[in-house]
C-alpha cells in the first residue's frame, strides 16, 4: 500500500497554488522534479486509456522567445522554466488502436488476439467516429484532464504553474511542426517559480460557497 499525504497537506498546496502571472526567470526546475512531472503527465488517465495526446516540453530559450508573439504577448510562456504544449491527436486509426492493444499485451501479458472484444468496442466507438461524436472535441477534453493533473502534481512539489488558453493554436502548430506529426495544439501549461514581485501570489482565492458548488445526495 502506498503512503498518502495528509488532507491538510493536500489542501495547503492547493490553496498555495495560483495561476502565476510572473515567473522568476533565474530559477529553473531541478531535473529530478521535472522528471517526476513528466511521469505525472504520462500517468494521466484518459478515456479507454488511449492517450490521444502529445506533450511538447519547451525549454530552448530561442524557441521560448518566439512564444509571446503567438500568445497574446503574455510573457509566462517565455519566462517559465518549462512550457508544455498539450496537443491532441488529429485522428484515431485502426493502426493506432492496434498499437495500443500491443502495448497492453506487452505491459500486462496476454495477446492482441485475446483483446478482440475490446478492439471491436474501440473500433465501433471511435474508428470512424459515429455520427454526432466530435472526435476533435473529445481529444481536446482529454488534454484538459492532463493539464489539471499536471498543475496539481506541480503544486504538490511546490512548483508554480499557469494554464494558458490565450494562445494562437495554429501558430503553435506551425512553429512546432505539429500538424505534420498528426497533432494540434489545445492549451499550454507553464511551470516554474513565482517572481517575488508577482502581486497575484498574495491575492485571496475567490470561490463560491461550498453549498453552492457541492451537492450531496
């Protein structure tokens, strides 16, 4: 049984975190901590376990310098230690489904043939998507699951983050060559350490009362 953090620790870190507006450019995330965050991304749950995404981690200063211009001139994408682009898979093919089933067999044992029922269900549900099912929207929502997991995991490590939708996805795709790789930008997550003079670090969180947000039945 794995050890768990206390409820007090969990809530303290979630109250500590905020959407960082100004990063300390002199501080970089230690390699060991970043490796844990990358693993947290990999461990993110997804529908059917299909992982219809790619996480592009940007640390090259020359590449980061080009990001504000395609991010509504927001500096976090350049100043953060690591900037992650959450990109959705453009399509799901029979080949991708079979590759996923092969990976299941590799990790869990068994054979691809033994997963015939699961394969039939996946193919019938997604390849091709049935009428009324928006595959692009579905894949984008999966990316938001990963973003949430990333931010919470970072908070547990005392690392600041900022989720960013204020970007021009097509320009990100162009800069990173994502379309040719079969992916499209959805959202960005910046990670690093807050600047000492970021005024938003001390601003109280505003949330509706529990009874307005939570209903127990």
